[in-house]
């Protein structure tokens, strides 16, 4: 598994955990352990999203950093220029983002 897929897998896992924990907190809003755990996992997700954006491209529009490209010159549409990096790389569900190849005959 390459770095991109490892990052995406870890982001997916933390995001899924947070979704479950949010549902629990909807019915247990005063549960201190759950609140602490949510804060920890939320911070972890933010760190992972930033690392992913720094290494590849922004995964969400909230990860766009206008002061940097977030990817190597070969991977950006405007190398070395301040720009909206959201559209620089492949969208996560596109084949190019996941190193998937579709044969000419279909899926």
C-alpha cells in the first residue's frame, strides 16, 4: 500500500470513529470520557488532513492553504504561485487517486 492510500485509510478510520462517537454523544451529551475522546480523535483527524494536504493535495476544501501549493511542482497547476489548490490533484474517488486502472472493456 502506498503512502497516499495509507493516509486515506487512516483518515477514513478516524472519521468513522468520530461519526460513531458523535451519535453516542447525541444521546449522552455529558459523558466526560466520550467528550475527551472526541476531542483527541478530532485533533488527530485535523493533523492527518493537514499532513495529507502537505504531502499530496487538499482532501477537503477546509485543508486549502493559499500560502503554499501543498504538492510538488509537477503535481500542481500553478507551481510556485499562491493559488486555490483544491483542484490540483485527483479527487479521492477518481481512479488516479487510488492507483486503480479500468480496462477498456469496463470495470
